[in-house]
C-alpha cells in the first residue's frame, strides 16, 4: 500500500487535535448535531441493516445510538484519533467496537471475517481528508467490506469542480481537503455496481464548512447520499443486431 504523509499525520497528530478541538468532557450530548441529521436521513431512506461500520466515527456516539436503540448485531468504528477511541471505550464500554486507523490502513481490512460483511458503511465528511495517494485504495477497501445489496452512506462536499483547500490548523500546507464534482460517491457510481438509493443536496447550515471563506458558493454545497451495491442489477444486456 502507498504511504501517505497526510494520512499518517491524521493518525499521529491531527486526529487527536480535531477531537480535542471539538469535544468537551463535561458536555456530551446523546448525539452530536451532525449525527442527528445523519440518523434522520438514514431513517428517512428506510434501509435495513444489522452490521454497520463507520469510518471516522470519532468516539462512536452514532454507533452506540444504533446499538442502544436498534439492538444491531455489530456496530464497529474506525477512527484515526487514538484519544477519541479511548474516550469512546470509557463512555460506551464493549457495546461497540472501535479501532484506530484510516480507511486505507486498519485491522478491519485484513480480517477475512469482514469481507462482504457489512450491511451499511458510513463515511461522514471523511473522503475529502483522504490523501489522493490512497483514495482509490480506500474506495477498494470499502467495497471489499460491503456485502452485495448493502448500502453506503456518504456525507461529502458537492462542488462544481475539483477544489483543494489547505487545512488551516496544520502548518506547512501539506494537509488538504479535496472536493470533487458530484462528490466522492461518483467514484463508486462509475463502476456500474452502485446506484443512488437516496440523496439530498444542500448548502451548509450547521457549520460543517468551519470558518473557510470563499467567493465560490459551491464550496459550501454538500450531499448526503446512500448508494446501494449490486453486482448484476444495474447492467442491461446488449442485444446483437442481426441486420
């Protein structure tokens, strides 16, 4: 697998820095605002699932909510912040399972048990922070973990062109957020084995775009999209013309 300076920086430092910038020990809601919106959208889509994996789960509040309210079989999270994982384990115990890593590099990917295993994989505002060196490896890993007829929930920017924004929290300018037209869901759709099951396109009104200012309004356009996987249902047989 290719090495990525950006991915490694999230594992070593920025993942923990993000966690501490945004989480206060004395004020922990049942669900953070952005996770409430995701929960509402998943419920609205009416998809069914028993085994869920979330990449970039932070301390696992959405996963615990699923486990506590829906009594799912498996609620598993992968998160680059070791401090967030420690916090989640102390708060939720063994009801959910949390692992340190990125989409490209984690122990779930190499475990044969999890091949074609999950009914639902959630990627909430993570794809933009995946380095371009490992983006295709990350997509392949997700596909390998998702079972046929399973679903992927993606929250991502939905700009009008390819855009790169530097992370203003990181010195040196080597960590960027990458936005691609039609969101990173377009990579899955281009394979022909994914179709859109449910989608909303919206402009940021809950502060997800942080303090980044730009004169391009499409920098603030997002999508929540649920893709459904099928190896055979989305292709049409080409008929031979005998004339």
